[in-house]
């Protein structure tokens, strides 16, 4: 079984409903730079009323497409334990 970069405790908070529909996508080949994508992600997280790092960590990879998704899935297994680590991986 493949292991993902995300490694969080088993005490996770609930995800907001319809979260994937509200999140904009990011691709390394796109016209949006990563810093703008992060700002946009923060805006959507506030709109979804997300208050916990574990939820942000789970939702953020859903924004990746193309080479950004490949990059994320090539990170070492269990290497991301919190939002600060994930945000600084780029």
C-alpha cells in the first residue's frame, strides 16, 4: 500500500461539506504563482470556517493538479505532520 506524505494523528477534526468544490486548483505550469495560490487557499479556508491545521493539511493537496500533484506525491512518506511543514515544503 502506498504511503502519502501526510502523517497526522488519528484525532482529526471534521472536514467542511463540499470543500473540494470551493478550492481553486494549482498547477506548476499554470499562470498563478504559488504565493498567490496560498493566499487564495487561505481565503477559501476562512470562508469554509476551518480552524484546525489538520483540516488545512488534508484540504491543501486537493488543490494540486498536474506537476504540482506529482511533486506532492513524490514527497517522502509521512513527512508532513502539520500545516507549517506543508506550507514550507514548496
